C-alpha cells in the first residue's frame, strides 16, 4: 500500500499556519484561505478555504466550514468540510459533522450526526503516537 495514503491529514502541512494560541479568545466571523491552527477559544463561525486544525486544548463554539477539518479539541457546533474531516481520540464534538470522508479515532466523542458527502465509507483509526501533555 502506498505510504502517502496511510498518513493522516495533520502530517501533510503545506506551510506555516495562522496560529491562534492558547489563552487567546476570538469572538466573531473568521474568513480567508490557508491553514489555521487553533489552540485557543473561538466563539463564532468561519468560512475558510484551507485546513482548520483545532488542537487538543482548543475550543470552538459555532460553525466550522472549511476545505479540511482536523479536530483534537472541543467543538460545540456544526462542522462542514468540502474535503475530509479527521477526529482525534481527544476530540469532543456536539453537533453535526459532514465531509467528503470522515476518519474517527477510537475514544473520540461525537454527540450528533455524521454525514459523508463522498462515496467513501467512514474510516476508523487508532492513535498510536504518544500525546504531548
């Protein structure tokens, strides 16, 4: 099997991401293109042409609409991805998740509905890397 197909989305960075660090809180609407890494708190919606990564300590209240979404933190709202959604073991989502393909790690909590918009079946993976605490 091709190794590139087995690597997760967060291993395929396309460059420097816009960082919203821990301790930072943003209220409002976020838009733009490129990759965003959220370790802080967002209260509002986004429409991003790129990848949104919500880190383990990140909290998002509102709609996340992006090309690709990676969730390790807590989301209270819906996720709409044009491409793939990756949900890590530490993630907790309260809301609807939709995307072309959805990968869910063992231990993740999703209180809501998951809908795949593509032809691919949902994928499950087990996180085998040690988490930095």
